C-alpha cells in the first residue's frame, strides 16, 4: 500500500497498515517540529505566568497570605492579564496562578492567598 510521508511528502510503500512515515527519523523529526511549534506558540503566555509565579513565591515565602499594592507588583514585573485557572473562593470566582488565589481589594491593593488544596 502506497502512502505519502507527512514530513517529506515522498511516496513510500508502507510495511504496516498503521505506518505513516517512510522512516523512523522522519517520524521523530515531524513530532519534534510539532512540539516545538506548540512550545513557541505558548511561550508568550507561559513566560508571563512563570514570572508571576516566581514573584508570588518570593512574596509569600512561607506565609499563607499577604496584601500588596498593585503598583508594587507591577514594578516587580507582575502581569494582571494572565492567569492559568479560576477557583471559587468564599462564593466568588477568583483568578489564580498555580497555588495562589488573587483577590483585588479596594484602594488598588491585592490580596494573595496560598490555596490550601495545593
């Protein structure tokens, strides 16, 4: 049965019904390229989330909660536009970054709570 290799577009005779690539090297190259493309497309968001997480780890250093000013966090490089999930905290949906719940208070203060689930 003749098939077309997705990486090289060459025609080859498949030895198995499920064979998609002419060689194992082509399969590895193709899948590595897919993984690289996915990592690159996520890099913009992941970089901001990772920076936010590192900032929160340093600020909470052993504490369960802390209240910080929004300008202080922005000065450290914190981005308020990226989060990776939402949890319900005291009946209200809150943005989170990994194990940290972000609560916006009045007067531009932000309360950061370490989620007990983690």
